[in-house]
C-alpha cells in the first residue's frame, strides 16, 4: 500500500511538471504573441546591439514580452544577436519571431537620384541604411581608395550612378562605397570603354561632359544633340562655353552661397576658375553634378551633326534651339533673353 502511494505521488508530480512544461511550451513557443493590427511590422537592429536594445523595439509589438524573454534565454538568442532589418508577422509565436530576427535579414531597396555633391549623396544614403552621413562621406573621400581606383576629389562623384540597388540595412560605409565601385566598373563595359576611346576621352572625362549635358537638359531625347554640340566644339578647339560650368564656379565663391543663378551674366564669365569653360579650353577638371545614365549614354552615343550652338527655347520649356552659325545663334539667344527680361529675371 505504501509503495502504491509513493508511485501515485510520483505520477501526480510528473503530471504537474508535465502540465507546467506543456503550459510553458504553449505560452513561450506555440501561442501567438503579437500585439499589432497590421499584417507585418519591422524592426531595425543596429550592429553590436544589446538584447535590451532589441527588447525595447519588440516590447510595443508583443502581447507578452516576459514569455519572449524566457524563450530568448533558452534558445541563447541573447548572446547571438544579428544586425539588420527583420519582419515580424501578425500572429507569430515567440519561436517564429526568434527564428526570424536570428536568420532572416531582409534586403532593402536603396535609391538615389542626381545628387549635386558627395555631401548630399551621403545624406541621402544615410537615410536608408545604418551607416551615418559622416562615415559615408569619409569613405567616399578616402584618398587611398580614390587614388587606387583612378579618381580624385573632383571626379569622385562620377563613381556613383543614380539608380536603385539592393542592400542590407546594416551595410557599412565602406561596404556601400565598394559596392558602388563594382556597379561603376560593371557599367563600363568593353563596348562603352571603346566608345570613350574613340572620342579621345577617359571615363572620368566622359562623366564630366555628361554632367554638363545633364545640367543643360533633363530631356533624354535632346541630350545626344547637346553632347554633339560640345564634341563639335572640342574637335575644332572652340571653348565649351557651357553656362552650367559658370554657375558651378560661382557657387564655390562665398558671395554666391545659398543663391540661385537664373541668368548667366558677364560678371560670371569673368570668374577665374578651371570650371569656367568660357575662359579655359577643354573639359573642366571634374563633374559639376551627378549625371543621369541617359546623359552618359548621350555622350558615348552623341548625335553627329553640324551644330555649334544652342540656346534655351522660350516657347518650349526645357528644350533648346540649335544653330550652325553664330548669327543664327545670336537671334535665338536674344529671343530667350527677352523672355527672361519679361519674366523679371535679371540675375
């Protein structure tokens, strides 16, 4: 009888333990534990984050953070935290959540358009990945990197082709920069290199000219014709006389900071700068902005014609009138100058 009681007690204790364990397993591993109404929520875990940092992001999203803590401890997640962007779907269990944030780092679409400077590019990129703008700018301006890969401070912007790219959110500044170099080298196929060589231009010079073409016109259909004008001028030793380069030169001077030049005047043509293409022959030493891919292609596949001049078309905003003679160009230019005056644009 005594032995039977002992056996019964053991069985009862076993049942109680099993019940507690089953309850733990259900609450910690099998019970849905999300507290948001959307189908999905995202968390961004920084590099070298502590468990407390992860917990602070999770707490508003979960019904029971304590049950999550217990399972995270048992599954050794607290000592094995991964950085990145992670998804938590509605009705996920703690086990599902831990598996997701441990091994399912989601890629993001990083995009940037035609940024005018490396500083602006760094700011745009920093809004999309973990790396901050200062570390990005430092990586972009790294002298050793630039020299090794055929760039300098004036041409560095040309390495970044405006587009959308797939990255992980926890990408470092150096990783971003190195990936952009790979994209740049991938863009410069043997065919494109040969076209540049046929023009007598280096890749950096193509990018510099493309930046001028892009600043002259955002119309992709017109860009090859504008590129043809500048190439015609270079062939006969004529100055480029590109108004966007004058604006760029002016914006480097203190008196033009935080201003917008809407009308190029003789005072701008007198600025002593290697970017003043009225004053100095040939291409400027670097880019004046980040060109669109369409403008780069426009230079490499320029339209062959006999035009040497173009002026903004007062009747078609964003387009230009082209001329073969200076007399014809002067008439076109006067028409546009009259338009600016009527609009009250004097500087």
